[in-house]
């Protein structure tokens, strides 16, 4: 199972380059634990990853989302699209 690990900042400045790398060979999992500073563009990129995987008939899982990212997802009501919700462990699975 291919896993990409993102780290550092993922803001509107970094998203285009990160997306270009991910889109060329979309992994089955993206580990978000190493992210330090994010904004809503990070969320938009994850939603695009989900849409791209769905279009290809593949699945993608977002692991270890930082609380800031989960908060943005919750406020924009897209947690479920990413496989997260209030009772999820952040891995798209329920505890």
C-alpha cells in the first residue's frame, strides 16, 4: 500500500507543487501527521485527491489529520467526504 507523508507547511503557497507530485502517482494513503501550518487550500487539495481517486475507481485514506485541518473540515462540513467525523479516529475508521 503506497503511503505519502506530508510535512511542513501546506498552504496556498505549497499546494500547487504538492498537488503536482501527488497527482502524478496518487497514493492509497496520505499521512498528514507531519503538517505544521495549513490553510483551507490544504483542505481543497485533499478534496481534489478524493475526487481524483473516485474518478479512477480507487480509494484514498487520509491519516493523522492535524486538529486545525479537522476543524476547517468540520466548519465547512466536508469531514465525511474525507472519511473523518466526530467519532472517527482521523483515519476514516471508527474507534
